[in-house]
């Protein structure tokens, strides 16, 4: 993978991480709201876990891409 391709993929991954993080924050806020109102947040917590899994994968991908960028830059 050349430097330009790595940079492009890294930028895309960063955007996905930012978008995913926004969703995670919204879901956490929903959980707080549900619990504050005495409602069950079990399903919301399940959905939060489903949002966090791909975030971890995206961060791993970002780390790998950063290493690749170091290789082609270094």
C-alpha cells in the first residue's frame, strides 16, 4: 500500500471512529435518561455493547494503518 492510499484509508477510519463515538455518546446519554426515569435500560445497554464492538475494531484498524504509514514514511 502506498503512502497516499494509507493516508486516505486512515482518514476514512478516523471519520468512522468519530461518527461511531458520537453514536456511543448518544446511547450512553439515553441509558442515563432511562435509568433516571426509572425505566429499564437493558435493551439500550445491549445496543451500546453492539456499538462499542465495531469501535474497538476501528481503533485497531487505525493503529495498524498508523504503523503502515510509519513504514512507508520512515
